[in-house]
C-alpha cells in the first residue's frame, strides 16, 4: 500500500464541492418541478431559481434581471462572442443586435473558448485583433489603444489568467474601450470569488462566471448582461431566462451555484490572506531548494492562490506524473496533456522560450490547502525536479554519444 500525503493543487482546473453547497443541493433534490410550469411544483422550483439569481446579483453588484444562468463559463463566453455571427437574424433585429460589421478585440492569453470563438468569427469575416502582453502577462496598453477605433464593437479580456494568475486592470480597460464606443466583456471565471468584483464599479457590459471554479457544481455558470446592451441568445428554442437562454433551467445546479456564491462572500477575504501567505511560502521554498527556475506571471498583481513555475531542463509532463506518484496534483503549463505538442499559448505570449514553456507547471491552491501541504510539496518537488533533470541529462547524453 502506497504511503503518501494527498495534496490537490489544481483548483484553477476545478474545485471540490463546498460542504455547505452539498447540503443545499441535497435539500433541493426533491424540488423536481419545471421552473416554467405554472402549477405548485413548478412555482416552488421557480422560487429557488429566482432566489439564487438574487444572491448572485447581489454578490456582483447587478440587478437580478441582468443575470442569465448558463451551462458553463464557456457557454457564457461563446454567447457574447456569437453576438457578431448571429447578428441580422430576425430575433436579433427584435432585440436590437446590430454588431454584424463591427470589429472585435481580444488578447493572446484568453481561455481557448474565447480564442476559438474569435477564430470562428474571423472565418466569417469579422475583423479580430489579438492584443499582445508583456513578460508578466499584462495587456499592452499602447497596442490596445492603437487597435481601438469607431469600428470596434466588442472588447473581450479576461479578468485573471487561468495559467499564470495575472490580474488585468479591467476598470481602466473598460473606460478606454467605452471611450471609443465599444462594448466590454470580461471572462471572470478565475476571478470571481477570489477577490471583489462589482459590475457597476467596473462598468463592464458582460461578465462570465462558472460554478465549479468556486466550490460549486459543474455544469452551471452565469452571464451578467448590462441592462440596455445588445444581446442575442446563443441557444434558441424557448422562453427560459426571459428569452435569453433556451432550455429548462438546471434548478439543482443553480441552487448549488448560489450557495457557493454565498460561501464565497463569507470566506473570500480571510481565504485571500491565507492563500497569499501559502503562496509566499511555496515560492520561497522553491527558490531556496531548486536552481534554474522562472516564475511566470505578475509578481504582485496576480491571484493569491496561483503559482506558475518553469524548471529549466525538465519536462512539465514528467514533473506532473512524478508528483502524482507522490500524491500531489498539479497541472502542466504546456498543452501537451490535452493531446497537443504545442507549448502553452499563454506562456509563449509572455515571450519565454519553448523549452521554458514546456518545463512549466501550475500550482493552484484552495480553501483546504494547509501549510503542511505546502511543506510536503516543497520537499517532494525538490526531489522530483532533481530526478527528472538527471533522467533528461542521461537521455540527452545517450542521444549525443
């Protein structure tokens, strides 16, 4: 029998369900009615959905009517980007969607669901500008301002990067975009619940979030849509969500999402401080024990729970697998684990070499991560990196001998 400590450091990928979320969802399991039905069973379900909408709206500073429940953060992002490809259809004309011939601005470090949606738009004739970033993953403001024009219909920039944790100054970017008459969308999937975000203060037009990144269930997300801005359903065929997203609402998932939001409101501030201390401990431990490293992402303006490190002379996938044998779950900074041999597009956008990108891993902590966990990771990671580098040296010697 293997004897090791289990440490989960992949919270940016998904989080375990919060105990209180589990309780809330179990309690709601007997509420099986269709929220659209007029009888009592339906009305009870509708009540749960609308109370959940109110909780979520309050957390982000929105009006409940501005919240649209979705099946995921990816669906929410696709919904916004597809405003362009669907413009001109009958329903879009009714809702006032008039973005068909506009341009889109996004960045080179967005989540694939945004990048691929933007690529589809480009194939349909929409002009898409992809803005670069500096070595820390911060938006190139000069390039951003240069690309903005009266033809820019939408700007889509993530609030916090899922790989390197860098946080963008969304409020400033929104102000610049609005100055040119462009709408602004932010993918806040990695940001919501980790630090305060108020849609009215930021003045964003659209904001995406997801349940399973904040200790809620998978299969549920939400999109904030500012009152009065252009909108067209991505999924058509029903009157649900005030005609903005067809399909019977996932009552159980929505209840779980709302409870997760409620717990974030209670725990977020204290957790941020604790995560910040643990990240500092982890970073210091790596610096003191492992040579030839590079920390990726902004040193200050980044998620307190995320640390991305490149280990020169070691493959990220090998590091991940050896750490897994020690009971430690991390993710690779390279896309190789997802059947691609290409290095991470985020890391490459920051200007590092392919070798450094391939040798990176991301460690993302969560509410149950402890100081003992971090000390264990430092100890095992030091051993693993030496082992992987030794193997790499032997293999390299054999190839060139």
